[in-house]
C-alpha cells in the first residue's frame, strides 16, 4: 500500500504537477518526450505486481503515459535529409492509414499533408463506423425505399457485389471499434416503421446485417421494438408519418460512432510512434524521377518511375525535395491532380459528391439512441447524438472540387425537412448551430451516368500509374470505416511490385491499437471508465470535462491534465487547494478547456486557430457562434505558445474568422419547407 500512496500523492499533490514542468516544453523550445515522476512510480508498481502484489496496480491512480511525438520541425528536418521507402501524399484517414500500415511493417515512411491532418473530407463525416445499410438494401431492391408490398416485389433483385461490400465494411467496423476503445462506442439507431409489412421486412434486414457481421461484430444485435418502446427510446418520434400512417414499431440497429478528425490525428500519432516522419502544411509542387530531378515524363503516357516529390512548407515558404523509393497518392478528391503530375494525359477518376451535415441542439434526438431512415429519393438520413449535440445528414449532390466546400441553403433545408418528417416538434433554421459540407471521394465507374453520384460505388480502387516498379500508386474511394483495409491493399500493391520494398513485413494493423489506447493492459485490463474516475475523483476535473477528455484523448488525457496543473496560472480556474485542479473552460456551455489549445500546439501539431477549433477540439463543428466567441482566447494562447507577434496573431485571427464564417455557419433567414401535414412555427426574431 505504500507504493500506492506514493502514486496517489504524485498525481494529486500540487508538487506532483509542478515536478512535471521539467517535462513540459516551454514556448519556442524543442519538443522532447515528457517523462514525469509518475512514470517512475509506474515502474515501482509494475515491480510490485511482478513480485506478486497484483491488486495494487488496479487499485492505484492511473500511471501517465510518457511518450510524446517529436516536434514538427524535427520531422521536417528528417523529410529533407533522409531517403524513405514510402512517401505518402495526403494526411486524411486513408493517407494516415497508409503511413501507419507501412511504418508498422518496418518501412521508412514519410507523410505530407497540404493542410492540417484530416482537415478535408475526413473531418466532415457522419461520425459513424458502419457497414452500409443502404448497400444492404441495394443488394435486394432496385428502388429504395419501396412504398408498398407490390413495389417491394416488383423491384426485387440480387446484387452480390453489394453484399461483398457490406461484409468487408462490417469486418472493418469491428476492428475499428476495438482499435481505439476510448474514442469509439456502439451506437443504437432506430428505423421508425409506419407500415405493418415493414416490421417483418426490417426484421429480416436487421437479422441479415447481424449474420453478415458474424459473431465478432463488436456491437449488440439488432432487434424489433414495439410502439411503446420506440416512443420511450426516442420521445420526439412522430406518432404518424406525413402520409397518415401510424407508427407500428421500430428496428433498432447498431453501428459504431467516433470523433473523425481526432481519430485521424491518433492514426497519424500511431504512425509516428512506429517511426514515420509526418508533417502537415507541406504541399507537393511536383514529382521527382528516380534520379531525384523534377519529373517531366517520358512522353509515352506510361507514367514512369517516381523517386519522390518537390514540396513546399506552407508555414515558412521553404521548398525542398523528399526522396522515396515509392510514392503513394492518398489525396482523396484531389487525387487526379497528383496523378496528372505523373501522367498529364491520365483520365480523371474522381467524381466529387457534396455531403452536408447540420448540428442541432441535443433535444433534437435522444442522448442514447439515434435515428436512421430512407428519404423519399432513396438516400439514407441520420439524426444522431454526438458530443452533447445532435448531428443530422447527409446529402448527396454533385459539385466542384474545393479546399473549402460550403453547405448550401437547399441542402440544409432538405435535411431539416426530412427530419421534420419523423420528429414531433419541427426543427427550424434558427436551431442550426453549425453546418458544413464534405466532398466524398467517389471513384468513376464505367457506364455510370454523369452527375448520378448515388450510382457510384463507395468501394475503393488501387491504381498503379505505369509499369515501372516504382510507378505512382493511387488509393482512392472507400469510406472512413474501411481506411485500414484500403491502406493494407495499397501497401500490398507497393510491396508486390517494387523490389526495393521487399524487406517489408506482412501487414500487422489488425493486431494494433491506436495511441491513446491501453496497449499494455495497465489500466485494469482496458477499462477506460477508470480514466474518467481518476480525472474526476482523484484529480478534481469536472465530470463533463473528464468524459470529454477521455473520449477525445484516451490515456493522453492524463498528460494534458498534468501539463495544465504544471501551469495553473494559465490553465486552472482556482488555486488547486487540496490538490484539486478545476481546468478553465474555453466556453461555459462546452467541456473544452484552455489547456487543450496549448496541448494541441505542443504535442498535436496545430499550426493555426482553425486547426484547434476544427480538428482538435471540434468546437466549430458543434457551434460556429461559440467558436467565434472563443477565437480571441485561442489566438492568445497560441501566440504565447508559438511566440507570435501581435501583427501575426491578428492575421491568424482574421483568417480563422473568415474560415468559420464562410464554411461552418448556416444562414438563418429562411424557414425550411415542411412535408405535407407538418406544421412549422414561425421563426423567432434573431
């Protein structure tokens, strides 16, 4: 018990936090791994466990992880100095997955991203880890949704390719949920049923979904619920639909939920921990040939051998070469631009499809259960609890490729109108707290009608642009749930065709958890509720803040709290009397804290206020007005961390303001058209 008392004292006493200051990077200093006294206390506890004292480890306050990534500046030096086996272009979910896969195979890996990690499509998803309910329906129906039994029979078909996609996606769903258990959860979603024949039909759908997933599905099984339970689980559910059909029950189906941009960051961190050198805000200016000079092509249209890329650091303007034996293009909707650097005559393969989401107050859905249903035109729409709010979407519309896609009035109105078909209290435009659009990286298929994005497959494609062993490899298509499999397939193709990569080990990502997970089993066999209890009861973090930190940082939340307690004058709201640390909030209505801004700068590569508000804390996705209100405080903390001048800080603040106003706010001057039979009250003056 003596060692346990020592560990509790190290974490809970003011001196424990102060001693960590030696392991915290001061502004402008080079980043180094933080090794706190808690790490030494952990060694003592492990020694006690090895000596037979097993109970004390689980009874003690949790040990703080010691690993932190190297600084961006250090990795930029490596990118310019070293030669790599694989250069990955693109730092979204797929690119980060390729870097993690290749690095864990023992390859020397570089990754560059034009903007911030997961700042594009990967941060603008529905936040689901799912197998594809629509794909399952499309396997048996050519018209979705059927409106009668006759409609159902007339449009029966069997398309096994859709079942193959669902099976592969469900296998990846199970892995993805367990790969980051601190950030993922099984989420029940109800399909409201308003026709008697939908009950047996959707029972079959749910049963088939579970059978395809198999015993290792990672979520509870689907079930049909009565009208009473449906209304109990989702109190806002309409008792009848706009056509006058009364509610007859519901199908409860389970998928996974995540925080997409933070998941992408943790994949990058896992790749770095495995040895990869990664840098955001590094843009490709052109490709290099095998001898390291700018690639001009051989005129044959074959693509040719690629030996790296000429790049520019967008933060400093410096240009340099990154040399690599294999280049992988994982740029999502921007993949064609890189492909045409290797082969100017390459036919475009990407078809952009805009998907819009809106954030609504938490009362728009149940806190524990979401809803999913088919719209009249065959889309799937979700209304889900997420981060204390409700996210609704998505749409599916053609559009132009853009680095800053924007939601439209029509798409926002469509989402609200569809939600008003299933909820009792109609949702108005002035309830929308944030609205954003993402561009899906759909791959063009032969015979697909121009502009018909619903007919395009979400399956992924691996392309080698040429016959040379080191020809450019492009990985495109797919979706968030399948990022790991996409990465595995891309690296497999590289290794199979490029002899210079023959030393690579087989893919091992199926056995790996992400940074922030309990890899060693020290946290009482992975029970992450202990993390919340430790932050709340032992350290004094407020309950909602503790939950927020656990779900977004995992074990790294302990590092963040210790960093904050080492600088109480900046990050704590009181004097920490009795060893307590009430962290200062960024905004009174949200659990995000000031210390997250500094942590993002020091240990998560945040370069701009938009990085912090969009990809690190997600605050602007939750409430654009709240994000604008805390922008001055975010800029103040970042200026202290990075040594910005007053003029530079003002420039960063203005750029962030423009970003928030242009891409995250929804207009509030109109009321969405409601379906027949749905009354929408007039908007209050705003």
